[in-house]
C-alpha cells in the first residue's frame, strides 16, 4: 500500500519511513497502555513489534484495552497472542511477535535483546527497575509510562543522555503503598493520552531525533485539566547506583520471588524457580482425572472443588480468587510439582 504512510511522511519527511521499518520495539505489558502503544506503532509502520505479557484477558479489560474484543475473551487467549492477532490484521507489512511470559532476570535477555527501544506498559515497579537495569547496561532507550484514574505520567530514558528511573526513584515503592487500577480505577481517555505521548517519544528515538525527546517527567490529568513538565536534569549526578555507578542490582541479583499478587486482579501468580516448558495437552489429560481441565495451545483452565487455576506453557500458575501466597504455592506443588 504505497500511500499507507503518506500523511505521516508528509509531516516527518519521506526518508523517515524506512528507518521505522528497520526498527524493532519491545512492548512489555500488553494492557491498557501497551495495547494503545502497540496499535499506534504498528499503524506507523515500525517493522518489528515484540509483545511480552504474562496475563489473560478479563471482562474489565475491554473498557480500555483497545486491541481486545469479546471474541478474544471467549477464545480465552493470553493478551500477547490476542494483541498479536489483531495487529497482524491492522498491518500485514510488519512482523509481530508474541511472548506469553513473565519478564524476569532469567529471560529478559531472550525477550529484549535486539530491540532498538522499549515501551513500558507495566503495572508494577519491580519489573520496571529490572528493565531500567537492562537498558542502562545495554544502552537501550525506553519510555516509562503510568496511568491511574484520570491522570498519568511519561518519561523518556536514554542511557548516557538522560537520568534513569533510579535517579528519580532510588528503590521500588512497597506494593501495598501504591493505589492500583483495581482500587482507584482508570479512564480510557487518560490511557489514550499517556500511550500516545509514549508512542510519540518512541518514534522520535527510533528516528534519532533526540533533540525533540521530552526532557524530564511529564504529568497530565485529563479530568482536572492539568499538565506539568518536571525537569529531572538536576538528578543526573554521580549518586545513582545504576546509570552512574554501574550497579545492576535488579538484573544481577540472586533472589527470586516465586509468588506474587497480580495488580488489578484477585489472583496470585506462582512461577517456577527454574524455566519450564510444559506439554499442555499431556498435562490436561492427567489433570482431567481429578477435575475439569480445558486446554488450548497457550494455557489450561483447570477447575476443582477447591480452586480455579490457569496454567501456562512456561510453567506459571494463576490461582484465581486467592490472595494467600502460601496457599497458592501449595497448590502449585500439588498439581505441578516443585
């Protein structure tokens, strides 16, 4: 389609489209921000888009996660796979890759190596700090974004040029100390505003237009009509353990939390201590002897009298309707082993 990008190149210049076509962006977290960002970048002609997400589509996602519809919900697809299916219909000229995975230090290189820039669509700071370490060590730009209620914030992080996330926030805040979409809610238009800003920053970075990249943290509130830009250049000093001292504590640490509550969901995720690759059909056959097990190529839905579980091919388990980490670990051991 020779005129697909004509309105874009009229603004950016005719030589820009090939740069975008030659680029690869990894989108970590295919929720509200990730869906909108992926759609914008796919429509802009970014040549390779890699989607990484650990979760399933739930009914409340349809309010603001624009790549999903009721058919995806009925098909019980993981978010990464459903989003990839939709993006391939939006733009068949690009390559879309899907990884149904929980990004952690054991697999981050596998999923992010080769990306020219990274789009943050996450809902937790622990993984953001891991990405910050990876990007600072490997000199990969990334765009932080967050949205809650009617407001959100965006910050471009370009190693060697800008402060990093740890310059602004030295340590991840305790999970219980932060509001979530579940407790505070979120507006779809606020998501659109923040994701659009993130996508614009990513395009500037991919095109090498670093002088146009926003400096510092930008805050926008679409409900109370407020917008502010906070200069972070003063934070770019020698005190940061990550970008200045080269200590990549989240990337190189040895501890690994196997169980965690999921933001915006009454579910606990349990991850294997070592990587696994499950044969879902074989496992579903065994589980069907003690409960109801329904498998597709990506996951198993398993129901017993005492628990409702989702099992992924990478060995992760979701325990639905649960907030007890130890009970979730116990169920993992019972049904999947150590």
